[in-house]
C-alpha cells in the first residue's frame, strides 16, 4: 500500500513539475522580436526621412528605450529622445548630411524585462544639407536597462524558483508517512 501511495505522489509531483516548466519556458524565451525598420534595412533613399523607427512583436517598455541614427561621418543625425509609439520605438530625424550608409542603433527593454539591441542600415544616395549632432562615440551608451527586472535575469530566476519548488515537492512526496516514522523515544526504548 505504501508503494502505491509513494508512486501516486511521485506521479502528481512530476506532472506538476512538467506543467510548471511548460508554463515557464515560453516566458523565458519571450524576448521582443523586430518586425520591421523604417527606413527599411538595406534600403536606399535620395531624401532624408522625417523619422526613423524599429517595430517589435510586442509593446516595449517605455523606460530606457534608445534609437540613434549614426551617419557615415560617425556623428549622430537623430534629433531628440526616442519614444514609444505602439509597438515601435521612434526618433525624429532632421535633414541628413553626407551621402553614404546610415545606421539605426536601438536598445529597448522587452516586456519580460530583458534588454534587446541591434542595428539596421540604410543608404542616403544624395547628400543633404543637415547639421550633425555630437560624435556617436562621445554620446555614451545607456546601461540603465541592466537594472530592469532582475537585470534581465527575470526568466532565469523564474526557472530556478520552479526547479526549487519541484525539489521541495518531491522531497515532501517521498517522505515517510507520519504513522511509519518512529519517534526518538521509541527507538531508544528498543
């Protein structure tokens, strides 16, 4: 009878652990994915765009979102701070300058708290008359998003908690029933 009770407990704990991991796994891999760029990655333009944007499959967190447009001269050509509009991070772009390849460099905090960054490029085929901003190297990078939900390790923490919960439940399920445990006084009396 004891073997049946132990087996039943072990099966229940195993099923609970599998369900916990199945629920936690999508959360752990749910980082934001890029769905598009404006201007499109690899595109060629003969005039400056009014804005630049990167779109995602979910709404990014508004804090710590950055988007910079860096020209072939190494200077910033984006104007002002990036903002979240729907599922996109957007920045204003003034009149661009030299012809050549421009880079969109973004960094956002996804809905699960994980920082996501990357780049995209477009080419300006005809030089504009715009005035550049500061050197992109002098602008510095924002490490503030590392202080987001557990520094981006929220999904890892969730998995660790699930494993610890499973181990505790398994230990509880495999312990002897109270009726089969002998007390210390009963053992010394024998």
